[in-house]
């Protein structure tokens, strides 16, 4: 597909998914109009001294929580965690949540146990913030503060623009807590432009590499630090749109057992960043290659991984904490192209609905 | 294999792994001799009011951390988390750790980034506790307090007795923090007896069911709450000893995407408990069946899952929080039997060493 090619016609399998991938730069810029609301939420957390961040969500939302751990850790140096919903909601355990900021993540705002968790956390003394694409949803009205994702309707079942906009909300919140909101906001604007520029070439590259993966049944997706969220999200896209048993792993965890499962028919996708996590990711990639696995390299330091059969680099944003806004996109595009090649409709995977009401 | 059958001869593939599975009841009882040391560690955490528990480890040790979240949440009602090692060690982020208890988990006591994390956490004001099978290891000497696992040497690469003994340490610590140490200790003793009684029958059942799985390339292992650790550990055993791409998922997360990947050649193992998590696990199992997946049911409420092709129930310990001491064992035995059937040596998987020094 050349840069001038139009998108597939509406109604073609995967057309919505691909269109929403392309809408991400504009969605990110729309979000920046709500920067004031995000700054006010951060001010409230500072005023209450609510310094333990508890993130809750499922699926892609839970993947953004893995990013939040690093955003809050690196910018304001606050401890953030993916909290155990089951402990509070199913086991009915009363925890003292004073001093905590709870961030409920759900694009639909309807995920039942996330809503229930947020209601209980608010009663237990936490500052509660909803991050959702539906400002009228139950989650938005249950939390004390609601931040709209402003991604406009997302119709494909597999999340794309709500995922990157949630990452951006978490980065902005962390930035404002650290007094660096303006820097993060400017970085997101620039990242949206970088993404817009690189999207056509990434789409061509992803579409051009899927053929050898048509019969792939399983993959590992390796990331570490800020890019572990990206590894989780790319693996989830492959599972839900391509029916590939893709498992996300940190670079170190690969060595603690899973590497033994690799063989030449079990590819590994590795996401590399030019920071202190590069060496462990390089080591993991080398272990995978030693087991005969085909290696796909992506991320801002994709070219630093030796022996990759396929390389999908993305531009480096500033601050580097924003790289996951860009580095998930090669995985989204690969999932779209592979689903098409396998005859699957990425817009409507079998067995899934857009709003998941499972508890 | 009848109850009276001897274990395979030493040196046979998987013989160490199987022998160590059988040593678990005795290992648990050995640990109870160190209950005083565990009580003293708990007293220190209470004295320092170090109420945020940060658990760090990789592989099986990290799986026990998923259990710790529930043990500390359910008994003393303290918040526990699997902390981000990368944030502290690789990104060099100074976090305020006063008010935190750090628990470093490593059977060898040599995992480099766990040792480094514990050293930094101690300098940052945390109470640091090492849980390791080697009381002379670097981890043990780096932490302020060391609790020995007393599992005796574990020679198979895939952890078994160090895993269940680590679970028991975490349960005892949580019990002492809640003033219920004696109850937990008595429960562990009784659980070790229940395990000893049921092991021969479980081994026969697991060995008798592996044939249809000989060509299985991928599986999901579903658990929730206290049994999510079990799901993670069973999946890891299948990955490292059987080369099955087994991914652990919570019951709810299955519905948020991965269910779309299922088909009749993609079995699902579900672990059921007779508590508030039963309904979501039943719902997940039904979704898996609806996609045509073969269902394996285990756990203390295994018989409550409809449509399971294979059922591996375990006895119910008291308190129920101890069920993961038993419920991991059907998965260990299945992994041993499947590795044998596939001609793999579970004692020495390709590409792995007993002590993992990857950072």
C-alpha cells in the first residue's frame, strides 16, 4: 500500500480498527484541551497528600496501569500499583484508603467491578478519579473527579485510541504532580505529530511483513520498564484480533522459565528503549535467538537489537517517558494486517463485545 | 501407577522434579520449626508501623508475590504489591520507602536485581526481609531480616518445594501480623498432611490424563483472588517443563480479549475456590467451553465447574487462604507427566539453569 492509498472501504474486515489506529494523533490533540481538568485533579491529590496511587482496570485499561506505575514513579516519584480488585470487591476486605489516590480506568465507564471498587474506595477515604471515554457513565459519576478521554466513539472491539489517550492522561497527571505538566503536554502534542508523520510508513512495513506469520500460533512480547505496558497491549491485540497465543513478559522473566518453550516456530517480539533497560532487553533477545526464535524488534531503540528478522522503529519523543504513545502503534498495525491475512475481522472478534460486563 | 509404585529411578528424566513434588509435605513441616523467626519479623514490622508491603521476585518467586497480596490483604488488611524492580534498580528512581516492609523473594538468594532492589530499599528506610532457601546468600545478608525456606536443596530447575514453602512463609507472616499466627501454623501442618494423603491419587489422575495433551501448543490457566498465584505457577511449570505456551489470566481478564483466541485445540485450565470468586470463574469456564475449548478443572471447588473434561480436586484446608499450598500440586504433577509423555526432561529444561542471573 503506498502512502497515497486510501484506507480500506468502510465495512471491510478490520476497516474500523485501522481507521481508529489512524485517528490516534488527532485523539491525542483533542485530549490536550482537557489539560486543565487533569491539572485540577493533580492539585487535589497534592492538597490531600494522597500519595499512594491505586490503579484499577481490565484488559487494555489494565495495560495502561502498567504504564502508570512508571509515569508516577519517574515524574513525582510517587508509588503506584495495580491494585487487587478482587480483594476489595469479591472478598469484601475493608482496607484503609486514606492517603490513596484511586484511578479507575474503563473506556466504557461500565466495567462492573471497577465501578464497585471505586465506590468502595471513595467510602474508605481515597481520592477517586475516573478516566473514561464516557463522561456520563456510571464510573464517571461514582468517582469524585472524572477525566474524559475525548477519544470520540471507538467502534472496533480492540481498543486503540482510548488506550493511547489513557496513557496520555496518566502522563499528564504525573507531570502535573511533579510540576512538569507543561513539558508533558508539549511532549504529547509533538508525539502526536511524530505519530502522524510515521503512520503511513509503519503501515506499509507492518503489512509487508505478516505473510510468514500467517500460521503462527504463539508469540512472546518482551518489554521492560515503561515499555512493559506496550508489550502487554501488543500481546492483547494479537490475542483478540489474530487468535495468536501471545504472552507479554518482562525481559528478565523470559529467562526465569519461559525461554525454555521457544523454538523456530515461536517468534518473539521485543520492544527496545535507549535507556538502562536496553541491556536486559538485548540479553533477552539474544536468548530468544539462541533458541531459534524469529525476532521482531520495535520501539525507539529497535535498531539496537542484533539478529532481528524484522525491525519497526518509532521516533523518540521528549520526555522519553512518552515513547509508549508511539511504540504500541507498530503492534496495532501488525495485528490489523495479520488479522486481514488470516481472514479474521479485527473489528469484531468472535466471542467479544465492545463493552465487557464480566465481573 | 498404583499407590504402591516406587518413584522413577534417580536419573530418569523428570525424576528429581517428581521427587521434589513428593517432598513438599515434609518441607512444609520443616518450615514450621522457623515459625519463631517469622513471628519476630512480623513483630518488627508492627513496631516500625511499616504497613505497605512491597514484594519483589522473578519467576516462581514473583508468583508467590501474587499470593502475598491476598495473604496480607485478608489477614492483617495491609496493602501489599508486587513492586516495580526496574523503577528502582534500572531507572535509579529514589522512592521514599519509610513505612514500607520490603520482602525480597529468591530461592537461590542470588537474583541480582532483587538483591540490588533490597539494598536500595534498606537505604531508603524500608524494613527489609529476605525469604530464601540459602541463609548464607547475598540476599540474606543484604536484608535486615532473613527467613530461611528450609526446603533443603532443590535440584530440579522447575521450583516446587521452594514455591510452596514461600507461600507458607507469606501466610505465616500475614498471620502473625494479624495475631493469628498459631491458627495459620496449625493450618499449614494440617495442609501438609492433607497433601501427603492426596498425592498418590493426584499423581495417578494427572498421569492418566496427559495423552490427549501431547500435541497441545497453548493453554490458558485461569484463577482469581488467592488462586491467581496458582494459575501463574501452573502456567510457568507448563512453559518451562513442557514447552506449552501457557498464559495465566484472571477469570475476568479472559473476557476482556483473550477468549477470542480459543478453539477446540486451545485447552483452558481453571482453578475454582468455594468463595465469592467462584461465580466469575464459572462464568469464565463457560465462555471457554462456548468457544469449544477443552476444560480442566482443579482447586478445592473443582467439581463446581460444569463441562470439565478432567477434574482434579484437592482437599480444603483451614483457613481457606491456605488452599494454594494444595492446589498447585495437580499442575506440578500434570507438568511432570506431560513432560515425560513428550519426551522432555523436566529436571533440566533446554535453555534454563537453576540459578538465574539475568538482570
